[in-house]
C-alpha cells in the first residue's frame, strides 16, 4: 500500500511528465504546477482573467478531491508571465478570501511559459481529518 494518494479527476490536468497534479500524504496536500486551462476543453484561453479564474478553480478542485477546501490552504505560490498581472490575481484572491485575517500566505514570482499561458499555481494545504 502506498502512502501517497494521487489527486486526480474533476477536470484536473493529467501531466505528460512522470508526476501527478497533486498528492495527499497524511493530511498534507501538495501540488505541482496548476495552470489556467479550460476544465472542459483542456485548452488555454487567451484571456488572462479567464486563465486566472480557471487556475484558482482547479486549486479548489484539488482540495475538494483531497477532502478539503480553500480554508485548508497554508501557502500559495503564483507564477505569472508578467508580475504586472498581480492586480488581476488580487481581484480573484479577495473574492476567494474576503476576510483579510483568514488568508493563506502567497508568493508571486515571474515564470516562463510556452504559448499563451500566463499563470501556474502551486499549493500546500493541510486538510482536516474526516
């Protein structure tokens, strides 16, 4: 029996690389890079706003599949093609975490992407025992 539970399904991407989108080890959930692709078509929208919304929606899906929710997030790392897009990320962030006293930490850095991709997110969460 393995110690890791692979987090998959629900429109999450299947990596072409030899690792999963996310894993749960005990009650800790870690992700690899989560992008902003459309969960139905798998295509990356041209709209930065849509990519950002999709990426955070995928984060919610990872946590739901792992038995948790956004309230279990401890740290979020956001990679952006252009850090000038942080205001677009902040708009989504504030909607997801309206209580400024109850937000995970976040680090935003520039990243290099192929095609029209502008965002990737990595998370660390601790889900509550059921």
